[in-house]
């Protein structure tokens, strides 16, 4: 995958690959790395990051693009 715009790829309920260039996206990216993996707090950060990118979100394991709403549901409901 080669993208020139911001994007998010999810796998196992979290970020696998991403590109965020907005000020808000970069702030959330920093917060993501400062939190413990798989915690509710980190899941909330991923959901906020989803809102900062245009278009649909790619689920790597399933090989499909989903809406932001479905991507957030996937993140929040994925077992920790």
C-alpha cells in the first residue's frame, strides 16, 4: 500500500499502519505511544485518530475497507 494522504490500517483491534499529518493527528499519535497497549484509554485514542483521517478505514486481517463507525466498533469491541 502506498498512500499520499492520511490513512489508518487496523489489525487485532489496534493500529497496524498509519499516516497522520494533521496537528490533532500527531498529538493523538504521541498519546497512543504514551499509553499502555490495549487499554480502554488507548482504544479511545485510536478512535479519535480514526476521526482525523479522510475516507474509510482498512481492516488488514479481513482485507476490507469499513466506515469510521464500524472501525471504531471494531477497536472498542476487540478483546484486550
